[in-house]
C-alpha cells in the first residue's frame, strides 16, 4: 500500500519537479502552451543570426531594409541573441519602429518563436522548434559553400546534420545566393524531394550591406586612416579553432603579415567568435574587428581579402578586388573535410605560407591579370544577382507576394511520398527485412523517408549505411513538446497501456499530431508505414497522423510475441489498440496472417490484415561471400569478423573456420525465449554423442546469452558449440557450414531460412507457421517442435544427406515486391 502511494506521489510530482530542475523541460512545456494558446501575430518578425551569437548577415540585411520601409511601420521586430547586453546597444533603429532584443533559450524566446508570423534565421532554431501552419519561416543560410556540408563532410557522423535538416523541412522560403548553394544544401542535408517550400534566387541580402555601407565611414569607425589600403585577414571556422594552437597560429600569421607589409597597407583581422574569445583571454582582442560589426559592412572598406576556406570570398566577388588564399593545409583539409569547388577554379592564388602571400600582394597587378578569367567565371556563376537590391527583391516576394523570375519551387514531383519507421536498426531480422525491401524498390515511383531516433552505435551506423541512397533519412532529435496535462496523459498510457476504456478516452491526440509536425515539418506524406510495429511511441504518432494510407507490419504471431515479458505486454496493449486507426496490417507470411486474424479478432482488424511477404536481397548475399577473409593464427584458420590496422598495431577478432572434416550446423537468431536455443543445444548434444565430428555455430546476441553459455558449459560442449555473437555479415559463415537449423517456437517468416536457401544450404526447421510456408513442398526438412524432433532431423541429414528442391529466389522476390506494390497502390515495373 505504501509503495503504491509513493509511486503515485512520484507520478504526480515528476513533471512539476522537472519544470524547476530541467531548463529544457521547462522551455518545452511553455512552448507547448504557447503553440496551443497564443495566436500568431501577423505584425511580428523574429530574427536570429548564427544561433544568437551576433546580429549580422542576411537577417540583419532584412531588418535594416524593413525598418526603413514605410509599408512595415506597424511591424514589431524581435532579435534573439545569446548576450542581450552585448548587442542591444549596437542595433540600428528608426524612429517609431518597435524593436526588442531577447535572449535565446528563455521563456520569452519560445513565446516569440510560437507567436511571430515571420521567422528569419541564417542557421537553425533549436530541436524543439516547430513551425505553425500560419507562420512563415525564411532561412537564408550563411554563404555559398566551398567546404562540404552535412552528410557530405568526410569525417562527420551519419546524423550530424539532423537539426539543420529538421529546420529546413519547416522552411517556406530559402533565400539563396545562387542555385549552386541550394542544390548543395538540399543534397547534403537530405531534403531533396522532401522540401516543399520555395527558393528565392535574387542575390544575397547580406551582400547588399557592402553596397550600401560608406567605406570611409567604416574606416573611421575602425580608426583606420583614410589613405590606407585595407587588407582583411579572415580565416575560416574550424572545429579546433577554439584551441590554443589554432589561436596562436592565426595570431602569428597576422603578426607576420603586419610586420612585412608596406606602410601603405593596414591589415585587420576578423575571426570566428570562439577564436575571438581566445584573443580576449590573451589580451589580443585589440587586433580583431569587434563581433558586433557586420562582416559584409566591413567588406565595404576592404581592398584585399586574405582567407583560407571561408565563404566570405564569395561575398567579395562583386567588388572585383583581389582575393588571396592562405591555405597551408589544403591537402589535409581536403582529406578530412572535402571541397565542392576544385582548387584550380578558385579566383586567386593559393599560398602555402605568409611569405608567399606577401609576395602576391607586392606583385598585385600581375596576380589580378593571372586570375582574371577564373575570377570572372566564378562571379558570373555564383554572384550573378548581387547588385545591391537583393533584399528588396526578397521582401517583395515574401511580404508582398510578388511572383517573378527570382522565385521557384525546386520539387514539384507527383511521386507517392511514403514515411516509414523501421525500428532501432540493430542487427536483427526486422532491420534486414527493411534493408532488403528498401534496396529492391523502384525510386522512380515514389519518395521514401525513413525516420530514425535511436542512439547510434558502430553496428547501427553500418546498417543505416547499407540503405539505398535514394532513401531520405529523417533523424528525430529532441523530444515531445508537451504541456503538464499532456505529460500526465502520455505517462499514464505508457505506464498502464490502453486496454482500459477510460485510458483510451484521454489519449493526447494533439500531442502526437504536434510531434509528427515537429519531425516532418511542411512535408506532406501520402502513406505512413510502421514497418517495425514494436515501438508504441511511433505507432501512436503514425496512428494519429494525417495520411491517406496508414500501414503497420505484423512480423510474427503478435499475441504470442506480446507475452514475452511484462514490458512487451504493456507495449502491445498500446499497439494492439492502435491497429484500429491503421488502414492495413501487413502480415509477412500467409499462415502467420491467418493466425493473427484469429488471435487479433478482439480488436476488429481481421479484414485489414493482408499478406505482404518480405523481400530478399540475393545480390548482397552473393557479394558478401566473394571474399572469405581467412587468417591463420597458431596453426588454426579463422574467419575474420573484425579487423583494425592502426598505428602499426593489428587487432582482429575471428571465428574458428568450419572444417570440411566436420559436419557443421549453424543457427542465426536473437538469444531470446522464442528462438529456443536451449532446445537446439540439447538436441545437438544428443546428436554429438553419436557423431563427435559435429559442430554448432550460433550467430546472435540477446538476454539469454549467459543462460545459454551456462548450458553449453554444463553439457561440456565448449569446444563444439560456438556462440559467435552478432555479425553484420553472417553469410560467409553460413556458406562455410553444411546445414542451417531453426529451433524457434514461433516466427513471422524467418528471413534467415530464405538466406540459407539462397546459399543452397540444407535447412531443418521446427514445423511452425512462417518457415512451414517456405519449406513445404520439398525445400527443406520440417520437424516436430521438440529437442527430439530437431535431433532426428540433424541425424537424418548426417546419415541420408537428402537432396531438396532448388529455391527460385528471383521468382520469390518478384512476387514479394508485387504484393508490396499492389497493397500500397502501385504497380511494379515489368
């Protein structure tokens, strides 16, 4: 009784305590209220530059143009910054115009993010952000890319671009300096065919700032004599730029330039804000242009630009003044990061040292002539609309709804759009089935986006990289924006499930709809497919989404599967009650489909269950066995599974190679109750007593690993039964064995049986739905579901060496894809 009371008190207090103790939780809670209760103000604009680090760039250009336009005198302008005190006093204002500066990641910030009609940003809002239907999000990015971005960065993690992708899916207008930039952004952030907004290619607003700033006034502001020629040294931001080494390097370059340049030149330094902080700490900030001075306004007084890989040089092209690249580590940078534009196309000399930079400056006229063609070509290709009027053109399009040649929709395809959730992408049957399906589909017919929200591990990342590159992967970052009441409802459902009628009445439908909007932004998907079918959160989100067609997969005898443990029972009490909101339930085999129709009849879904067999990827299987990767150590051959050669040290893991002198059985499956490996090992023990030259390889991992190892030890089979763990490529090992044995008590279809048949292996399986449909008719051996049945099957294989029918995997796959296309409303190419 006391325990129940304490549990209830914790349940009630948990969200309230989180509001006071967890800043992010508090912001999400307030944001949820603002999204629900606060009206959008049509006369309010929220600006943000570089995630609040300063007031500059394209948003600043929009702001300066709007505050002087009489048509927008009623508009209220709000700037979000990290340090309100630092920037508020430098913000230009116009009499009668309402301007406010707020700090990011505060309650005011999320209020204005929910309330402003127009949102202007040059990078990204936080993960909690979601645009409301009547808001207009303008993203301007922050320069033409020379360096690779997003998933194109060679050293980046597979999901490092997730928040920028999240933002772009909400954008209504991408204000771009050129088409090249949009194409690179769309590709590198994986939004091709998903982005539904418009692109404005009317010149870059921030470049207007250079046109409209008086160079003499800028010199005066910087205390530079009017008769001096100004050289700007602006090195790029690098991930290590905040370190002591990088700061010292920039400083030494600057000092060397300053010492060796003629007196007629004045050199100034503009660095990333993190480097600027380091300069401040060292008392060297006097050499830097202050962060509150906009870079493009600064360029108005610059005569020569020295940079390395910064996009600043694209903004400088229209001046037709010299650009010099101090790029001492170009080869290293190319290897680690990568470039979109070859070095030979750059509009100026690439110098490996400060000394060579000085040499180019002293022979400036020759340098200009030498690079004139490259300069002019890049100017016409990437800066063709920069004439000082870009901001006005963009304002006319966005705020006055003008239609002209500067605005276009990049993606107008009528392809079917499918949103799909496929689980956590751990190495298991569902992951393999999904990868097989995605690698077999015809992408001329549809656009497929895969949602993913699990933590990355090396094996999960490897599985994600196996997906067809045409699939768009939407990485869900952050979490639900829920109010206190939403939090209670969500927690109640997850704690008690949905079998209770009262709980079904309090489902926070708006919460799940809102979360779907946060994940997919403006993209309208025709169909959603919960391919996993085991995660209540995604089933809830898909169930209440606005899709024309909702599909969920049944990978097994679902009622039997739900009885694995208490967690499964609770999860499936949610999932089963959500089936009613789906249009179709896809069963992966015909006989399991019949079982599900009967066992799920309580949920009134029998007429929604359709048979859609899993596809196979036989080409990948054959490619996987081309190289066995065998290594000999201490006289024993090993099949390598992991190999690292680093800094002169070789590290590898391997499996004892199955010997042709032995009879080698193999099983692949999760070490969990339904796979019943204990039964398999007991039956193998019976076989091994008669045939000592038998071996058993078990591929997989799971909760019963310790128990299975104990059984192996108890039966003295340590040298005959090998628990090899998870393998991303089990096919080499299967191919080296003689016979595949499936010991499961229930299966959906058992993809691994199909894979063994593709490799022309004999297959023994317990006579259960799923495998029965595959093997009946002479394709393998079906045995009684017992240790006795399995041992008899293995002994028969050893003694009789039966020959089974050949499996036609090409025809099988054609039928499987026909079923899929037919049920989602498409036809497969003949």
